[in-house]
């Protein structure tokens, strides 16, 4: 099973490409930018109550075989 690598912050909609060190996720892969995770959410996922951790990055050499998701979940 591979991470979906959601392309945006679910709270503010900021772009989070697969190589971004600013993405944070919980164990359910809810995705937020570092600013929202740290300053607005206090490091806790508002959906499941889990701890938000830095999302691993995906090396470019793997993106062709395992592309990041293009389904945006941020505000419209």
C-alpha cells in the first residue's frame, strides 16, 4: 500500500507537491500544510484526533510508476 500523497492542505487548500517537506499527515492520511497543522490545529487531526506528523516525500524517480493523487480535498 502506498501513500496517496494528497496534493493540497485540507484546511487552507495550499498546494503540497509530493516532494514538499511542509506536508503533515495523520495515520488516516488526512493532509495539512505545516502552518495549519502547527498553528491552527495544534498538531492534532480535526478528523480523527490523531497526531499530525511530517509526510514522507516521494522521490521523483518513483513518481512515474507511483504518481501522487490529483484529488484535491481543500476548500473549494
